[in-house]
C-alpha cells in the first residue's frame, strides 16, 4: 500500500510540476513547416542543381561524387556523366538496372528514374554534376530533357551499360 501511495503522489507531483509543453531538452520544438524543406521554386526562377543533388542523389553517390565502392558508382570522372548529353538525360529520366562499368569498375545495381522531376530540375542537377568534382562538361538544358522525354517514352529502366551505349550512336 505504501508503494502504491508513493507512486500516486509521484505521478501527481510530476504532472503538476512539469512544463505544459514538455521539457525543451527533450526536443527542439521545430514545427512541421521547419522540417519540410525549402518551398518549390517559383515559375521562371533558377533551380539549384546542387541542392537537388543533395536531396535526391547524394545518399547513393555521396556529396563528394565518389559513390560507394562496389555499390554506387562515382559521378566524379564518370564517362557517363561527362559523355554524350543524351545518354545522361536518359539515365536521369528512366533509370538503370543491371551491370554498368564506370571508370573501369563494374557495378551491379539499380538507379531509380527521376522522370517525376521537371525538365528544369533535371537540367539543373545534370549541369551541376557535369561541372562538379573536376568534371568539365557542358551544361544540359531543359529543352534537351523535354526532347528526350518525348523521344524515349519508356516505363522501364535501361538494362545496364550496353543499352545506354546504343543511345550514344
């Protein structure tokens, strides 16, 4: 009985003496709006390719563009990134599954399609990766993505590097 009474008194004291919205040391009090990220760019506003890369690509390819050895290929120095713009546009639009060789190393995995992004967003991220980490390739335009979207309306990813090489010719 004494233990029960002690527990009840402790519970009442805890409720009465605690802060109404909790102890700030137990949480940082950010709102959902604070956590939802930046608002979408207004029509006609420049799209930040680096920010899109950080949000959509860096988890696999890493912020350094080096990828993860044996798992996710590097973008830094990649022939696929710096090569034929049409190929990179299709990789981003449709994704890739199966074997692909990057900088002489073979990777077996899957890259998701990003066709849900707009042409300006895809062009911004493609242009960013073509000029980051020592890459020196020309930027891509939203018009190039629009053209590839119309020319290659597929619903499945490309099956490895061999299928992508056919696009370059």
